[in-house]
């Protein structure tokens, strides 16, 4: 896996890219979220740079022969999350990861696993959204959700 400087826009973008591809594909609603939230701009990147980081992440996973897109081992995720230690940047990355993962109104197992790993590594971080302070659930609550059985089918994709 390629390395980026600690707390760099690229390191932060890689975490958001992981969230984007953690369900195995990028839906049109996720693409719209990328554009409407100006995720690249939020992270201090040009739009083409964010797209390149997503592409690089997919290439790195292919070279590493991971079982599927978005599936990384826990040690590697911990290493990647360790590249971000600035609290403000962590909050921004969490907010963007949440926005991307819920854009299609469904949390896939890979998305839940990644979000749980983020909360385990970084602890609960308050999130500022629309002028409101939103507390993030404790890690135990996120873990309980990730361990819960899925009783419903994924809704049909709307493109």
C-alpha cells in the first residue's frame, strides 16, 4: 500500500475512498454525494486528485490480492487510520465517511465494518452537521450494529 504524509489531504482522502468502495461498488447516489459535499475540496484536493486516490486504492487492493474491493485486513486499516491524528481532520473524515456510506440509504456489511474500525481506532468524535452538534455513538453501539443479523434485503439500486 502506498504511503502518504501524516495528516495529509491524501491520507484523509484514502480513508474516505475506503468508505466509498467498502460496499464493493460506487453507486450514483454516492457519486452525487461526492459532488454535492465537494469532498475533494473539503479535504484540500482537486477533484481529479480525489478520483486518483480512489483509483490508487483499487489498484493497491488488486496488487495485494485482497478478496474483494473494500476488504482490507484489520492491521492495514489500523495503519491507515494511524496516519490521521489531528482531531479536526478526524472529525472531517468521519463526517465525510458517514455521508458517503449513507448516501444510498443502505449500510452494507463492509461499510459497517469500516465505520466500526474508525470508531474503534479514533474513539467517538463529535460531528458538526448543519449547525448542530451530533454525538457519535460509542464504539460498543457501533459494534453491536455491525454484529446484528441482517433481516432485510438490500433495496434495488436507483440510478
